[in-house]
C-alpha cells in the first residue's frame, strides 16, 4: 500500500485510474484546479470504491498548492494534470508551455524538496508525430508536429535529465495511444467541454442525438477503407497500465521507463462508427469531408515493451470500448453537469 498523489486526478484518465488504484489498496491525494473537470467525478470515484480521497484544489503551477498536496506524505506521484487540445495549443502555445512544462517543473522541484522521487507521467503517442512505420515502437523518432506534442516531448526530456542528475529517481513516461470508453458502471466517463475534438466523444454525442452527424476527416488515406486508423485503448486498461507501472517503480531502485500504452490493434473511423451503432442500437450518420490538417493516416502502438517490463497488456476490445462509453453517455447525457 502506498500513498499516491494524482495531479489532474479528477479528469478523464485520472478518475478511472483513481478507481483502479484505490481498489488495489492505495491511498489517494488529488491535486486539481478543476479547470477541465468536476469535483463530482471524485465523489463518484469515492462512491464506487467506498474509500475517500484527500482533495487539494489548486494549480499545478502554484508551488504552495503542490507543497500542500505533497505534505500528505506522498510515496509517488501520477502526473495527469495538463492541457491536451491540439488545436488550442496551436492558437495558445504559451499557455501550453506554461501549464504543461512550467507546471511539471514546479512539481519536480517540490517533489525533490519533499524527498519524493517516484513519478509516472502522462505522455502521448502524439510525440511520434506522423510516424514513418506502424506499429510504432518506443525507439521510433520523436517528431511531434504541434505545440501540444512538443510540450509532452519536452517534459519527457526534462524527466530524463532530472533522473540522470542524482540517484534515486524512479520515472515512467507512458505514451498513451487513444484512450476511450468508460468505467463499466456508467458512473464516470469522459466529459468534454464544448464541441469534442476527438472521434469517440463526438460519435457518442451523435448517437445520443446531441449532434446531427459526424464529419469523417478524409476518405482517401492509404488505409483499407480510406479513413484514418488509430489504436483505441479502453480507459480501464489504461488505468491498469498505471497501476502496473507504479508497482514496478515502487519495487525498484533507480528506474527510467518510456513505454507505449496501446493495444497494438488499429481500427478505422468507419469501423468505430459501425461498432458504436451496434453497441448503442442507434444510427450514427456521417459525412465524408476533407482530411484534418496535421493528421496521420495510421497510428498503432507496438505494445511489446510494456508487456515485457510491466507484465501488462490490454484486455478489452473495441466492442467493450463502445459498450462502456455508451453506458456512460446514456446515463449522463450532459456529463457531470
Ligand atoms: P482531462 O482534461 O480530462 O484531465 C486533466 C486534469 O488536469 C483535469 O482534471 C484538469 O482540471 C486538470 N488540470 C488542468 N490544468 C491544471 C493545472 N494547471 N493545475 C491543476 N490541474 C489542472 O484530460 P485527460 O484526458 O484525463 O488527460 C490526462 C493526461 O493524459 C493529460 O496530461 C493529457 O495530455 C494526457 N493524454 C491524454 C490523452 C487523451 O486522449 N485523453 C492522450 C494522450 C495523453
Ligand atoms: C488527436 C490529436 C493527438 C492527441 C489525440 C488524443 C490531432 C491532429 N491529433 O489524435 O495529438 O494525442 O487526439 O487526444 O488533433 N476523426 C474524424 N472526425 C472527428 C474526429 C476525428 O473523422 O470529428 C478522425 C481523425 O481524423 C482520426 C480519428 O478520427 O483519423 C481519431 O481522431 P482523434 O480522436 O481526434 O484522435 P487522433 O487523431 O489520434
């Protein structure tokens, strides 16, 4: 049993990971500004697990807030907090560098001062940019093609530098592929503000009748049906990947891991539409439109290293992603609001 700080623990991935970590016997402290989440998510996590969470409301960039969170006697940190919208990062690059990079630096300084040197970081497959080959191994070139991705690559580099500077750091950068789905209870899930940028929340809002149709970005990609292919990972599999990474870190002396968390399976946009229609029993009308700037044809993880080093691999497929995402959407058509 460890005491863990989750920055951004009220968000989509943080809240699902909180359930898995509490059920594994860990005690949780969450630091969140609630800039992109609701305290209700944490109340529902507590209801699912029957255990309470210590919540510190504050900004990652505020050293006092981070210090207050670490003062709970934290053994390790899982660092989810950050901004994640690619388009917004192009419009507001300084905001992204500030929250994602400065926030991470403030966290590392406070951790060093508190003597806590164990960290799991939410990185992203976006660091690979447009990949040369799929599936993508961790050794593939890091060539992000937007400001958001560059902040993730920079934090990975900062973590490597810090870990090399003194003994005792145990760090894992987890490069998530496309997290989707929800807790099977339908009690917690993804709650995007405004118009979703990502495929899954958009498709589920079309199925529930909130939006008239999906725009499929590109039907002339070099893929089997011409639409973009991605590696969708069920958020509960992703949450279990964090538990596995933490357990490996907490069991070792110095450790530096950079790992893909993905399924190794690619699915096209049209395949996702069909799977969601089947899971929901609702039509998902769509229109084929032009490619979205900055998109890759296909991104699929090579998940072999995570399997080897963490003993972890995904257990849920596209069908469960759609089933659980739909259960959440139906029970909470306006999210937590
Ligand atoms: P999310 O927006 O749902 O969660 C992020 C959480 O961080 C929110 O609760 C938000 O309120 C909080 N937060 C934001 N800025 C903060 C600040 N300055 N101080 C304190 N708290 C702050 O996003 P998510 O999908 O759960 O993503 C979690 C992490 O995983 C992010 O770092 C994201 O970049 C990364 N990631 C996400 C995806 C994805 O598709 N969801 C893919 C790859 C990587
Ligand atoms: C996007 C981001 C990526 C980020 C990831 C997870 C871009 C260019 N990339 O990736 O950096 O790490 O989200 O947050 O924004 N699609 C449609 N219609 C839609 C939405 C998406 O056809 O309305 C297609 C896309 O073209 C793509 C697939 O669906 O082929 C998945 O899109 P999305 O969910 O946005 O994920 P990524 O493109 O992988």
